[in-house]
C-alpha cells in the first residue's frame, strides 16, 4: 500500500526492541489464555453436543438455547457482561466479582464453546446411521456406541471446523485487552500509551498473530492428514 | 431503574449506528470479495500468489489489531481517518478477505464442462464468467454471505473500542455514568444483538438447506 521507502523513513523499529521483554510477557499470557480457553471451549462443546443428542427433551432444549444465544451474540459483549454486569446481580453479585483475566477467558469459552457444540453435533449427525445400528447389533450399549464407534468418526469429520474455531479463539484473545488484561495486545497498548508511537508496535504485534495463525493452520492440516482413514 | 429507562434512547441510537456500520462494511466486503475472489479464480498461479498473501494476512490478523492500526497507527504515516471510517475499513477488509474465499470457492465449484462449453461457443474469459459461471455460482455464495453478515454485525461491536458510538459504546457510556445499571444495560445489549443475529443465522441455514 505504501512505498517501502516512506514506510522505512517514518517507522523506527528500535522501539520494538526496547519493548521486547514486555511484549514477551504479554505473549506468554496470550498463550495461557488461548490454551485455557481452547480446553474450556472443547469441554463446553463435548458436554453441549452430548446434551443435544441426549434422550432428555429438557437437556436438548437447554443445550440448543445455550448454543444459539452464545454464538449469536458478540464475544466482546459477553466479556463486558461477565466483567461488569455479573457483579451487580442482586444478592449473589459480590461473589461473582471475577478477576479480569478470568471474566475475559470465560467469555471466550462461552462463545467459542457454543460454536464447538454446533460443530460436534453436526459431526455426530454426519456419521451414517448404519454405523450406530451395526454397533447396536454387536451388543454395544449407548455409551459404548458413542465411545468406540460414533465419536472417533465424528471427531475426524469435525476436525477442520474445530481447527478453525481454535484459530478464531486465538485471534479473539485480543479482546481481553479491552478490560485491562495485559496480554500481547494489552502490553502493546500499554507501551503505546507511554511512548505515544503506535504503528511499529501494531505492525509487529499483527505479524506475530499472523505467524501464529499460520502455524496453527499448518498444525491442524498435518493432524487431519495423520488421522485420515486412508 | 429510571436511569436505565433514560439510557434506552441512547441504546436505540447506538443500534442504528451498529446497523449503519455493519451495512457499509458488508457492501464494501461484498465488492472486495467479488473482485478479489473472481481474480483469484482466473489469475495464473504466479500472479495469484501476492493476492493470496494479502488475503491470508487479512484473515490471520486479529480484527482488533487491524482496527487499531488503521485508527491509531496510520496518522503516524500521515494518513488521518475518522473512527467510523477506520472501523468500517477494518471490518470491510477482514470480511472482504473471507468473502473472496466464498466467491472463489463458489466459482471453482462450477463444473469445468460449463466453462469448456462456453469457450466452445466462442465466449471470452470475461463473458464466460459473467454470463455462465457467476450466475450459477451466486446461488452457492448466498448462504455463506448471509452468515458473513451476522459475523460482521457481531464483530462491529469492536468499533466501540475506538469510540464509534455503536450499541456497545452507548451501553459503556451509560454504565460509566451509573455503574448500578450495568446488569440491565448489558443484558439488553446482549438480547439486542441476539434479536438481530439469530434470524440472520437461521436464514443462512435455511438457504443452505434449500439450495443444497
């Protein structure tokens, strides 16, 4: 977009070198939030998908309502709700004052978890009905049918979409900075507020995220190839 | 509670801004998506590579980082924007990159025989796309583009963080004035986004089933 000369003249990446230790601290927290969030979202996805195929109509309805609400509302607003609205709940609010990093991670878990429920449910439905019937004919109970026959196949079908959701969660970790959490993006903004120079830091941070996303994408493609049933 | 009621008109105005930002971003994203996606489906590999690089970059960078760069970073390079323009530009670039994948995917999904038949009738590359391939591909683009709009509405909430007075920002301003109304205000905002986005998601799913 801009002539390289103009960019080089206007930008001073020496700033980034001075900021490196602080950015590294932020990046460690970003990874921590991403890993915790991914595990949490996967747990929500598995529990929710199980509820959505359960024989109990109430469990199915509750899981469907959860899925539709949390995937059709912005994760940023969910984070704001958990951080600022939950503590105002009459009676129990003062027990619900969460540290910012917990509220932020929980917001990501709810949104990305709701998407996981939908992905895993679709994966289970995509396994041909004959597989379940064959498993039942072999005398497997409902749980064993899921464990040995349906889930292993559904997991493979769901893997590309789950991978995309992990990447989306990773990118959304930047939202935690909006409530004062010092992740990579939060630290970058903190430095910018002190030195009042921003382009170099946003470019650096942006490139770090793009590289991580590319690495995650490659890792998931390799995993898919490894797990593929030839 | 009365303070909650006095905040409602501001929330409604904020929702209006959210719609305006989302619609402008969507229009630009569709245009960008069509141009980039069509180009990517016809360009030879060597020329396609830089375009692919730009699109992968836009898909990989977190939207918030892109938005902050456009709003806070660009002035340093002598390019000044308003907060609304920066928000719309960031959303349009991000959604446009996703849109280009939708367009390219739909175009390459049309069987080669269609292109070959049109070429045999003497049509040029541009006419083949315009008269034969794109009209068929549009049906396949519709459900993902509708879903993309829901994603844009949802993602437009990030504009509040660069002071665009959208729905979330209206809520933030009112909660700042009176923290005691945080619960009803943020609940209202969540429900408002849900009421907008749920029918859009449903429409996308219905279309997908209908066109499948």
